[in-house]
C-alpha cells in the first residue's frame, strides 16, 4: 500500500478528531490501519476507515499528561494482508481561543440597607486578564461596578423593592479575539428588621396645678417593616419609667415640687427589640401657693397701752421664705399697730377713743389688725 495522507497534521484543542489516514493499493481494495509509536496510547484508529482520534480531547494550556510542546508522534501502518507500509505522523495541537467562563453566582441574595452585592469572577483557558462591565438588565441603573465588585448605588429597601436584574459581561483583555460572555444576575433583597424612625416632639409648658392634657406620642414614631408594632415607654429622668398604653402619655397635674424643667424621653420599641428615642422638655411654671399663717388673737384692757404677739407662717413656694412678713405701721379702728418683718406685732390702744372710754364694766368690743406674709397672703388678728 501507498499512504497518501499527510505526515504532518494540525488538530485544534478541545476536540478528539485528528485526521483520516488514507492509502491506495493496486492489488487490493481492502486495507487495514493500525498505529504504534511514542504517543500511540493516546490515540485510536478505525482499522477499516483510517479515522484517527484522540482518546481524550487535548487541552492546549494543560500540558500534562499530554505532550509538553503540544506535538505528538506516532507511526501509522497500512496493510493489505500481505504487505504493510509505515508512515511517521506528527500531530500538532493548536490553540483555540476560548471565551471567559463566569465562576461567580448568577443568583444572589443580599440584606437590605447595605450596598454590597457580589465580586465577579471569571476565567478562560488562556488565563487572560478579564475585564468586567455592566451591559444591561432591567435594573442596571441601580448598580455600579468597580474592580469587579458590583454594588448598589443606594442601599436597597426591602419594603420598596425585593428583586433586581442586571447583565454583566466578562471580556478578555489584550487578546486578538477579545472574546466576551454575558451573565444575567438576579439579586434578591432579604428583609432585615428596620429600626423605628422618629420626628421631634415639641416642648410643653404648663402651670403648676393645671392638668397637662394627655399626649399621644404615636404620631412621632414609625416603622417601615410591614406588620411590625411598636410599644412605648417614658422616662422622666430620675423618676420611675412608665409604660405608655397605646402610646398615650396620660394627663397629669404637676405640683409645687415639680416646678422647673422636666426632661422626658419617649422610647418606641419594635417586636425585634430595636428602639428609637425622642426627648422633649415639660416646663412647669410656678404658681404662688398661699402661705399658711399662724397668729393668735390678742386681748387688752381699757387703760392698758399695748398688747403684742408674734405671727408665723410656712410657704411651700421655694422663692418665699418662711416667717417673713411685710413690715406695717397702720391705723386700726381703736388704735394703731405695727408688724415687723419677723412677724412680731404690737397693738396700741387709743384710750381716749370715745367708744373705748364709754365701755362699762365687763363690756367688750373688738378691733382687727392684719399681718401679711411676703407672698401677699393675709390674716386678720382680732384684738
């Protein structure tokens, strides 16, 4: 037989086809083919058709266990049953420029309220440098890409949108073919408990002794989580905290001890124990409380010049001192009197008064003097 097929063959990587060995024989039309030689174990040949194939598709970049230089040698034989002809064949595997293959996920779930999405990864057979771009998708404008890292431009909100779609491309850099492949990514947003939000609660001014209206604080707080409920509490700074039923700060009448500024903190807490607080000030204005004056009545006998006593008082108002009176020198009906700031009073009888002078034995009459505490509270003393 005469082998007519080429002794040098080029075969692309990633496939098993090599070539077809062909031969002619003037005396016989039945030719059988076989192979031997250095790399024969890596090949198979159809004895009747001469089709030569790799047993395993070669990888141009993966040398081991194949030839280090991607060149293989074997001997082919064509036999007519009587005579055989051999030919050394050299097979060279050629590179096939492969496109990138994504290894990063196409379906991703991320938490709401943050921007991280995924780091893109891809490779190709030639270990080329891969560049990534965003090329499309319904929600592509919601994303940005830097150094292969995909991020949301603004943190997603589960309560607004739960799923986003974008398309990214992986493209070889610096190759002639510049092969590129696209991947559609679906980003699902997972619900994360959101902390309640709040707005400022205005300060309140109330007079001592006047009831402060009940205050509904629910309008100052909100929770975007669907179905979540808030509970409320109030802290008055140094006083026992209060749980607010239905978010209502109950009506309350402030006393003298409450005069001044009271800092109140309202806290709203959701079912996952996340909370938000707002503070405001209740200013309790002082209203004068009448002093409690103690002063005994006095008695004097006609012909006697004076009678004295001392008045005392207490006053719960912090700005009014106890036992401090308005100093007075004044005229009564039947005499005159003085009161010192210490509450000491003296009544001087006018024994020349016709009414006094006309009193008979055992007869009496009365006169009145007035003591005044420094807050203006008065008390009459009967003489």
